[in-house]
């Protein structure tokens, strides 16, 4: 179970695209986040402190990606930290008596600066969402920037139409539930469909639905029955994440057993409200005719925004939809099995797999996932050095003390140095606590890290505070 943010997360600032030096990119992002966080805390009269020797702002900060700064304006990478120094800094952090595994890497040089049982297989909890989202970004490549997931209505024969799902994890029913800035709702689709039907003289239809973009079981065999409160059955077609909406426009309940059917029923009511009579609604999904005319369609949020919300909110249901999209992006049918196969193969291609590594789902909810710290730290370092959408995924992770699942973390005085600087993905199950991300030290060095605790005996507070202190110690280190 992942701790929810106390306030609606702020949409993270994305870097300007194009080829730039890694140092320029990350330093700029951290400075911007630090400034925003500082203004917010000042207004709330909250005391905090940035690292004493924060990096200077390089020239060309506000130049567009079409007009990148000349090479002469880019800062030289800071010298690689001393591994002995980093180890000494981390070893000074008081432990909570639990067993810790982890790894710290210098992003610029690739050097491993600190390790503790880095290849030991561990339950990653929600840190696994990093693997899902980075694998999707890498599979889509440059097409990521324009990629959306389409929901459409296709005409069939005999007065039948089909609501076709494209795997949009954040499709809202109405504007009241479009709380993430979605560009269109199911009701918008119903209005456009009704207009097309009525303009053609069609006043009544039979409604079918097509959820065949995803295949295989909708419930992962690695999940427990009690996980119904944590994740919705995966479907290529759902609305409001397959949940009922209350008067406030929220979805606090358990997801539907048949989310595609539930979406079709909502759509039928909306069509009726727009003047189209519904003769019947199919009870199960069937594939829409390939030669059927598209009556109307709507697009999802851009995929990068979907990834951002998935990471910020640690959204299990959205992560599982994105896992199916990883399979599709790799030319495979959109099933759990093919999604995990694609992510596993991707890690092997990067040279970041280990014997026994096991990926069961896309969210990290299953207790049977097995991923070591060196793999998690490795994908962060790889993404930070890449020059594609995977690098931008990193900027959508929660910021310490500022956003998402880190909004209520880094509250202790010993973690003040990490506030506004550490970007990381949290992870928590009942006795599993993980933190994977990156930071910049007071000397301007860029570090990727992964810290993992399994079989914790100390509980959420003590264990997560230990992880936060380790990340903060890296940030304020002068190695």
C-alpha cells in the first residue's frame, strides 16, 4: 500500500527537449524545483534549508530546444565523488536495526560509489513503477511526445455501435471527475457521437463495446483478494478507473468486477441524455468491425502526463494499464504476461538484469516481485544519461517535501538537506520500504540511488525516515 499525498500533486516541470548536457538538464530542474518549493514553504512560514553550496545557474537557461545553448555555456561535470567519502557519509546515518540493501552511482562517470548487497533480490514495492514507465518511454521513443490513447465509437451493422477502448487509464466520465486536466471526457464523446447519429437520421442504437486491446486475465495471479482496495481489474476500457463516482466527483470505492461493461452502461446513459435512444447494451465485449466508420473519438492526456500522474500518485491501477501498453509498444498482445516479458527483456538488453530477477506486475503490488537495488539504481543512471523521453520520466518523480508521495516525507530536521532536491519514487508494503531516485550534492555531483528494506521490524515511520536520511546525507555530502 502506498501512502497517498496529502494535497493534490503539482504537475512537475518538464525539461526543455533536445540534446543537452546531462549536468545542465538536472541542475536546471533541481534549481527550479528548489525555488518553487522555497516560495511555498516561505508563505507557510515553514523553516527549511537548502544545501550550503548549491550549483550556480548556467547561461542559456531559458533557451528553447530548437535553439540550444552553445557548448561553451555548458558547465563541466563535477569531479566524481570519492567512494570512500560517500561510504563514510552513509555509514554515519543511524540505522533502525533493519537490513538495508542499496547502491549509489555517480551519473556522470557511471562509477559505483557505495553498495550494500546490491544484487540481493528484494521486493521493490512501488519502485517497480519506475521499470514500467521507463520501459514504456524507451519502447515508444520519440513518438512518446505526441502519443495519446484514443477512445472511439465505431459504427457496426444492424443499428449497432461500439464503444472502443484504447487503454486510457484516466478516462473521466464527466468534467467533474476530470481532475487531472484531461482534455476530453466520456460525456464529450457521447455528445459528439449523438450529434453524428442524429445528423444521419439515427435516433436509436444497440450499444456494444470493444475492450480487446488488452488480452488475458484482468486480475493478476500475483495479487491477493484483499488487493481489490488497491487496484482495479485491468481493462482497455474503463471510466473513472472503473469506480463509482460520489457527489464530490471522487472515486473512493472498489473497482467494478467488469469495468468495461460498467463504462458502456455509463456511456449508454450519456447517449440517452443527448437524445439517442438505447435499445440494448451488450453484456460482454466483442471486437468492433475493422471496416466500421468512426463516428467520434477523443484522446487521453499525453502519455508523459499519464506517466507523471502514475508516479506522483503511485497509482497501482494506472501502472497496470501502462504495463499492457509496454507489451503493445513492443509489438505484443496487451497482457500481463507480455508486459512483464517486455520489461524483463528490456532490462536484459540494458545489462541490468540479474539471475532470479522476477517481474510479476507493473505496479509492484505483488509480493512475488524480485528486483535488486543495483537494477533500480542502474535504470535511474541509464535514464539520466539517455537523450530521449526516458530522461524526462525522471523529472516526474515526487520531490522531497514538495509533491506526490514525498509530500509528507523528509519532515525530520535530519532530512532538511534533501528537501526540494531529492527526486525519488517511494515504495511501501506492510514490511517493505524502498526509495529510488536521484539527487545533486552540494558539490554539484549527480547521484543515482536505490535503498531497500525488506522484512522491516521497525514499521513505516522509522524505516522511511532512515531512507530519507540516507538520501539527504547524499545531497549534503561534500565528497
